[in-house]
C-alpha cells in the first residue's frame, strides 16, 4: 500500500513538472528581449520594408514585410529565427527578393538564409539599417 502511494505521488510530481518547463535561453536572453514584439522599418527603397520579431509557442519568429504605396503591406514572409551568438540571427527569405522590393510578381519557393545583425534599436539586413518604429506591438 505504501509503495503504491509513493508511486502515485511520484507520478503526480512528474506530471506537474512537465507543465512547468523553463523558458528557453532564447526567450530569456537580454538582446532577444530588446527586439521581441517590435517592428523595425526601413524606407530607403521604394515604399519600404519591415521586420517584426515575435514569439509563438516559445519559439522566435520574424515577419519580413514589403510595404506598398497604396496598401500597408503587399508581401509578408514568416521565418523562424535562428540564433547564433549575442546579437546575430538568421532568417529565411525567398531567394528572388531584392531587399525592400520583390524582383518578380511571385516570390520564389527557394529560400535563402539571410544574416541579421542586432545593434540596440537597429537591425542590419545586408546593407540596409532597420530602425525600431513607435508603433511596435
């Protein structure tokens, strides 16, 4: 009887501990907290483009958006964020996207890894600097 009771307590403890897992290092990293739920924009090319960083189910994601002149956003690509070191991440974009514009009407299905450098309130994507906007989420 005592063994069954101890086994039951052990099972209950294991069940409750599974639901209380710790956040990943990504979520708790200081520089990730500086960019998460923020939109970074660049208006150097055409109507501009933006990057929105967010978390979903404990995983980091980025939306790359191309802004339109008559529409707020004409193209969005969602990518998981791969973290390398403090302040350096990689996202995936269709390979035929020219940063800030779409080179063809239909984005390519072939994805290309693009490195991003995080510097305080700025994200550098290739040669463009994206700055945090006031309307961040």
